[in-house]
C-alpha cells in the first residue's frame, strides 16, 4: 500500500529523503537488513574469526619457514648451475623488455591496472627477504620495462602492436637458446642440459612454450574444423575431440614414453623436458583450436561478405580481415588458458620433471626437512596463486575493453 | 569417387579448365591433405614397429591382459587377488575411478551450489567469503591441493593406536593415519530379498513421483514431488529392514593390537583425492550456478511475487527450472573434467584406472604402447558417452523452449 507523501507543517510535499550513504546506513543495509541477515553476519564473523586465527597462528607461530629460506634458489631455478644464473637474469631482463613493449602497445585497453603490473619487479625488490643480488637485478628489470615502454612510444601507434606481437613470439625461442647455451664448457655460454632446468623457471617456461607453439597449430585446426571440405574437417574434429577427451597426464605419459619410439632410430635420444614440451604443445593445441573457433564464430558474416565483395581471395580475407579480429577477441580467453596451463604444468612432476611442485617434493624427501610439508606446499600454492591472480586481473581488464567491432565505434 | 567422375564430365563440357575449377581443386586439396596425414601416421607407426622390434623383440599384442596380475590391490570394490588376470585389475581400477568420480561430483555439486548461492547473497560478508573461496581455489593447481590434503594433513593424523574416536559407543568412527573406519553391515541370507524390496521401493517411488507430476500439471498445483519420492524410498527401506530378519549384520570397528578390525573403511588416498578435487571443482561449479541464477530475468521473480508466490515457491517453480537449463551443460562438462582429473590419484597412490594401468601394469609388463592405447580408448569412451548425454540434454531443452 502506498504511504502518504511526507509534508512539512505548511503542507508542502517534501522531496524524497536523500539516499543514505553513511557508514551506519551501509552496515545496516548490507549486514543487518533483517533478522536472518543479522544471523548470517554473526555466523560469517565467527567463521572468519576462527579461520583467520587458525591461519595467523599457523603462519607466525607454528610454521617453520627456514625450509623455504634455505631452498629458495632451487625452488626458483631447479638444478640450473649457480655460475650460469646470469643467463636466467638476462632472460628476465628481456622479459621486462617484452612486458614494457606490450604495456605500451595495449595501454589503452589495460588503463589503470597497467601501473600495478609494471611495478611488480620494484615491489619484489622492496620485499625484506630479497637478497642484495636479487635486488639489483630486479631494479635492472624495472629499468628495462621503463626503457622498453619509452622506446616503444617512439614508434607509430599502428606499428606498436606489430612490434609487440613479433617480439613476444620470438622471445620464447630466444630464451630457450639462452638457457640451453651453445659453447663447450670453457666458452661463454656452456651447454646446460635441459634436465637440469627446474623450479618455477621450468613451470613458467613449459606453460609459455605450450601457449606460443600451440597457437599456430590451434589456428590451423580451428580453420580446418570450420572448413567446408568434409575430409579436412573430419580430420580436425577427430584430433580435437580425442585430445580433449583424455586427461593431460595420459598425453604426458605418451609424450614421455612413446615420442622416442615414433622417431627414426637414427635420431639421438630426445631430452625429457623437450618430450614433455611437445606433449603439452599438442595437448594445448586442441583447446586453442576451440578458443580460436569461438573467436571466428563471433565475427559477423558481413565481414566475410564485405571481404568477398571487395575481391579478396578466401586466404587473403582470412589473413587480413577475419583472423586479426578473431584473435583480438580471444586474447582474454588465451590468457585464461595460459593460467590454466600454468596450473596444469604441475602434472609434469608425475613424469619425473622437477618443476615447482616436483622440486618441492624433492626437498621434502630430504631427511633434513622431514615434516615441513605444510610450509613447502603452502609456499608453492602461494606462488601459483599470485601468478594466476595477477594474470586473471589483467585478462579481466582486457575482456572489458576488447570486443568485436570496437574499432568501428567511431562511425 | 562418383562425384569426381561427374566433375570430370562436367569440366569437359564447360570452358573452365580443370585446374581452375574450384570444386575439382577442393577434392584434390582433400586428397592431398588426407594422403599427407596418412603418410605421416604410417611413417610414425613404422618407426615405432621397428623400434619395438630392435629394442624388445616383442610385437604389439594384447594377450598379456589374460596373464596373472601378480600384485595386490588395497582398494577394491570387487574381490581381487594377485592370481587374478590383468584385465580384472583394470576393471578394479575403473570401478575405483567411478567410485571417487560419483562421490566427488555429487559433493562438488552440493558445495558448489551452496557457494554459488552464497555469492549472490545480499549480505556483504557472506558474498565476499564466497568470492574469496572461488578466487583462491580456482587459482591453485588441483594436483597441489590433493597432495597437500594427503601428505600435509591426512598423513599427519594420529597412528592407529591413538586414533581419534567419534560417536563412541553408538556409532564409533575411527580416524587415523591409515584411513577412516566406521560401522558397516555385511550381507546375511535375507540380504538378497532385501535388495529386491529396495528395487521395488525405488520403482514405487518413481511411479508415485510420476503420478504426482502429472497431477500437478493437470491441476496447476505442483506438489513437492522430490520430497514425496524421498519419503516413500525411506519408508520402504526402513519397513523392509524391520520386517526381514536382519538383512545386514552390523559390525563396529574396534582396535585389536596394531590394527583396527571390523566395520568398513575408506582409505586416506580416497579422501585426499576426493577433498582436493571437490574443493577445486566446487569453485567452478559455484560460478556456473551463479551465472545460471543470474540468467533468469528479474521480471520473472517480480511477476511471481506479484502473483502471490511464496519465496520458497518462487525458487522452486520459477527460478530453478529456468536456471537449471543454463547450469546443467557446464555442470556436465565439469563432471567430465572431474572424471579425467581423478587420474591425478596417481600422485598419492590412489588405485584408480590410470594409476593401475599406466602405473602398475605398465611397469610390471613394460607394454607401454598397449597400456597407453587402452587408457586413451577408455577415457575417450567415458568422455564421448558424457558428451552424448550433454547433447541429448541440450536438444531436449531447446525443443521444449
């Protein structure tokens, strides 16, 4: 039933009361709006109190963090030889450069979140437990980010994304070359067998290799699946559905055991890391194909028709008109896929690689660190969580700003 | 082939040369691609055959499936000893996979729905707690989660002699670092009659539920179908148990020396796998449930309220039936994902299908090609069946729309 309007003593109808935005009113509306609501608030507070007390008590009183401090180096880089660590740092400088270029190229889409991402090395350098050497290196990385950002500003706006795409794609092969080395023991870059790579370095590398190399295969599979030539689409569908239908661990086992069998016997044995990389790439390609297909489906038919009407051949219209738009839309999904893949790379510990989790297990099997499993696993979980959340944050920003036809908003 | 002949004939009649006829080029293109793929596959396969011949001198054969296994399995729903054939060990593994999958999918759906509804609560704290849960557990590797539960929590439970005992003496449950032990019944002679009674009760409940549903559709007043279904099922279960002379002989677990005897038990490997995967999957299911409920137009709720529906009935008759169409398809794909993820049991020694076939059997027999082929085929079959169900469901909901 409508209530009578509120009037002042003269009989004038008063304007509606202002929406309260005081703290008290906010609390009343969001925490104690009804009896049931109040009950929920009390239960939630109690729950939070107990969980926080348990967690804080564990972190500050019970947990013995010496296991992390003593092993931080191998957790980060595995058994990579100590005197060659400068190569990893150079790889990270380059990564800083790539990050700087990409931030400049996409800065309109990333807007404010850009600053937080760009400052990660500086934040890490300020952490109390960072060593002197790590601090210097992190500041250099910060420097390369800023330098690359400024240098890219010189380039024309249209060229920036091209530069970003090309440098990003060539970064991973360059990094692998840098880590692997090419000279003998006395040279400047002695060979470091990939079996020695490990820790966080290996985890991130596996995920990055998986994404970068699966992209071209995924595009081909997606185009093949949409092809009107039945034999080709049947082949692609079979590949995609078979790979998506089996667990990653079975593909890893196959790569680890059977890849060697598939190669001609004259070839030298393949490193375990390479075998796993191949398996991850072929696994991810099937998922990548579905992502790209999603992007292709989102392109309005008019784009195809217009390209056709302008006399583009189907190959050319795909390359110049359709694919650039489709890939642009799916960038956030690819980022999510990268996050998922990063979390999935923990499975390589089951085929004997020393990724972050594998190294953690190896540390725990050392009798000196018996009974520290909670500390090690929580630390590893925290690293994964920080990496995944920060990337998810960036991808959500991108998702809001990238969309079909955004370029044509000006019309 | 016929179409190719027809094109050739067609091409002769027209002025377009064959090499520029798009339809002809399309066929050539397909032939070339298929030939290339087949060539690569044959190359790989022949390499494999030569490698196997030179290295091990054993041709590919599946006869080893009938050999005796030679290993024992701790966790098994069917009788299994070391003299049983290998294919029976695979069956044990498959059943273990189904056991943990079904339990896990049910639990994850319940937990996920609960958290998804929490996320939509108007209460600020409740909603934020759900948000933190979703954010944390979606961004941690599931493998790490289940290893954490198993190694860092469950294996640190007290030894059997100092087991934690709950609900003693009515329903004693022992929790120790070797498993969870609880009272359990063993079948007596009347169990087989009881099984038929249960089946009959289920059929009766189903029939009554169907009648009630028809009645509800006819009169427009939908009774609480699920509730009646459960009541009838429960009534038959209890009645049958009271009438028959003890269909089950209940034994309680008790400490005997260094072991706990009697009752039933569930291994910690099972719990570790279950906890890790359920917590991970629930975070995804929560998001699906939330999206489903949000997909129902606000106007639906308001219209129902205007018609005088109670808030319980709005949920039951208006929101849920519409939300469920949006929730079920992702739920089925999460269920497929869950089943595939149970293969992570390998990491903590849960004897699921993958751990038995790709671990024990592969290591014992050395037959990598055969075991991996079987693994791929089995998981593929499970996935395909689940996708078929998904497609059928999708078709049904679009038709009735």
